[in-house]
C-alpha cells in the first residue's frame, strides 16, 4: 500500500520536494538498481498527464521530485492527483507514494 503525501505547488514557480524511503525496520531503503516515474493528472482517469522529474539518490533512500517553473506555469490552478512508482531490476513496479496536488494560482507573471 502506498503512503499518502499531499503536495502544494505554486503555479509558475520551481517545485522541489524530497521523500526519504525506509524499510519496515527503519533502515534506509537502498534505491540502487531502481528507476522511478511520477505523474500528475487532473483526475485518476484523465488522459492528460504532467510528468515530474524524479531523481533517486542511491543507497540514501532519498527521492527528489521536481518541476521547473515553465511546467508549473502550464498547470491550471486547482486540485490534482499524483503518484510515484518504483521499478526494480526485475521490472516489478510498486506504487510507493500517492496523494493530491494543490496548485495555487500565480499572481505575478514574467
């Protein structure tokens, strides 16, 4: 079962968040040999998706999700859903984090 983590993204601003993964015993989850993907959608069945960049920090268990300001500027303000999936070296996919993304509207534009 995926952990629930809700995010807030400021429209038109750079976005970065980190998630630290641990094993059931509290030890650091080793991300070596894993790949990851994360998407935002307006609703679960939406055919349109925005990809978040995902960086895995090897044996530290740290996952970093990012979107630059041009990506967040293209999002309409409101509520979205997202998830983060890991794929191991055997191509087994696990959803590890999911939740809502609230995009707050931008006032100042460049």
